[in-house]
C-alpha cells in the first residue's frame, strides 16, 4: 500500500485540512500519515478560534522520521500557519526526496479564497508560500490564490486565453504541473484546468456549478487529487474525480436541512472514492495477472 504524508493543521470543528484529508485519502486506499502544524478549536472563518501552534514539534518529528528512514510516496501540504512552518516544510521536501527521488510533491497553497487572504495572513506570507510552491511537482491554487501568487487583481470570470496565461505564469514559478481550481468556461459550470509544462498542454474539466459557497471544498479537492494520483491515476483523471466528488458533496449538503455553513457533507459521498479505489485495485490485479486492460 502506498503511503503519503500530509502537512496541515487540525481544525477540530470545520471539515477542512486534516479532518478532510484523512478520510478522503484513506477511502482512496492510501495510508495517510500526518504532520499536524497547529490545533485550532475550529477553522479561521468562524468569528473566533483558538490556535495552538505546533511549530516546535515539527523539527523533532522530522528528525525521528529521518532516523527511522520512513519512505513516503508523496508529500501533500495544505494550510500552514507561519513562514517558519513554510521553511520547515521546504526542509521536509528535501528529506523526502532524498529517501525517495520519485515521491510526488503536491502543494495546495491554502491561504485565500473568495477574493481575499484568510484571517492572519499577509502579503509576505503569500510570497513565502509562493516560494514553497516552486519546489512542488504539482500545485493546486484556486483563482484567489493564483492572483495573490502572481500579484494580479482577483476576478471570478476569465476567458480561456486569460486562464491559459495565468496557468503558464504559475507554471513559470517552478512546478511542472499546475491545477487551477474554481475555473468556469461555460455558464452554470465549474471545474478545474490543468497545465502540463513539458507537454505544453491544457486539460479542463467542468461539471455543474452549485450557486452557494461553502468552506473546505479546496481541501477536499486537493486530497482527492493526491490520493488518486498516488494510486496511479493520471492527473487528468484525478482532477475529474475530484471535481465530481466535490460536486456530489455539495449536492448532499444542499439536500440536508441541518447542513452547516462551514463545511460540506462529504461523508455522505465517501463511497464514491471507495468505489474508485476498488476499481483501481481490480485493474491492477487484472494487469498483474497478465491482462492488458479491462473491458
Ligand atoms: O480550508 C482551508 C483552511 C484550513 N485550515 C484553517 C483554515 C482554513 C480556511 O479558512 O482557517 C485553519
């Protein structure tokens, strides 16, 4: 079984960061090790929150992992609390690549949404996060994060040519593959666009747009992409699965009269990921037994 390490906070209530990544990545049949960067009572979009910083724990944990020679198939980082933590994740990337040169380094620069930076972040934090993204194989910014990273004004609607330009400029920051989320090329549709620098190719996948906005969908999206990629799906298929999963979770939320504003009912649709994981397992088994593809 593949093993990944995810680095992000644990918001005790809020259906984001680790409470989203763990179930999603597990459902995709991947062992999910964690490096929690902070413990919050709830995420920062609530009117108040407690924040217990765990920066002091990170170096000793990383040193022990080095001693144990743990091997990870991917590192996936999300919300980080400070520039110091960004520097530590940068060092962890070096350790992981030293142990496994083919590990996927996946960075979601989780720092902004809906046109503004999250509470507690400023431009210098955004610059440091942009620097970390340069070390990734794949980055997954939303449109707000992309504008912060490129220093351009945020807007919701873009032409295809503008999106291509944004993706090329993000890619020039360093990562060979870039996934931009919150993209809409057609009325009533929403999805993501992928740019692969080596092939100079774009791939867009959209599904229905849900007119209400919820927190935590970006974390779910990145977690699905990470788990699916590590299981051997192409980046394009991983992104398609992630868009469909987030939409299914949004629909489940809208159907729930007790739904909360702060996160989506992804638990109701986790079965989709278990099915995808099962299908991948069957495909690998078939190929291992001498077949070349499934009918
Ligand atoms: O969903 C992103 C996220 C993760 N972690 C914390 C957050 C947020 C978004 O607001 O506050 C602590």
